[in-house]
């Protein structure tokens, strides 16, 4: 848990928490829910069912090899922050696609696992290309709707912050010095925003 992220309207627990300031709420989670940045509630409806998410992930992997968080970032950026599948949904789906031989892991050093589409995956995707294109268009339409707001640049920056925190929180687990350094950066950013 980050110390120093302390302002009013905060709650936290072992699996995540949230921080609210004005109309914005930042929520983080280490489990399978799909909360994220929201207006006042922070809750998210599920945009895809399981089969649709498989198709979306496969379509994104057809563009380029990616690791799980990159896939989450792609979806969240395309929706302008309107939707982000949780790691607890994305990683089991990637495992399923791997077991179906539609994707494979890219062998490389490092803790992150990157995946790429296989030839069988490309064939499977092409059979469903019209549906895949419609699902990607759904993402773009959600993003276009949200980007009509004057708050779009703020939401974009909040998406980047949330994803950076998600990864850093996992890497800082058990590293008190790193956690305090992250908290200090967040506190300084909060002070600068308050002075605007």
C-alpha cells in the first residue's frame, strides 16, 4: 500500500482501493474486477463476453506481439479510458488462446510474457474477420464518444498513470523504498495540481 497518497475520500484494502478528488476517481485492483477511472462511481460494465474478448485480443496480437498489460493499455486507449479489462480476465483468456494454439509465447528474457499470433490463429481470425472488425469498431466508438468531452486530455493522462501504477505496484511488492519513492512522486503531482 502506498503511504502518503492521503487525501480525503480514500479507501483501501489488501486487493486494491480508490482515491477520489472532485469528479474523478482513481481505483486500483489486484483481482478480477473491471473497475477503473470513472466519473463518480468508478464502476464499469463489461463490454465483451468471453468469446468476444478472445477475438479482440487475437486481433490486437495480429497487429504486433504484445504482453498482457500492453493489450489492456491498447483497449483502454482505444476507448478513451471507457473500458479496461482486468488482468484477472485478460491473462486466463491468453492462456486459453495459447492452449488452442492460436497464440504462442515469444521466448525472451525478462519477467513479462509476450505473445504473438500463430498461423492457426491468423486463419481462425480471418474466418471471423467481420466480427473482429465490428468489435474493434465498438472500442473506437466508445473512445470517440468520450473524446468529445473537454476532459479527454485528463482522462488520457489518468489512463497512463493507472497503468504505470499497476505495473509498478506489482514490481514494488515487498520493496518499501521503491513504494515510498512512488508515493513521493504522486504526492508531489497532487500538490502541483492543487496549486493550479
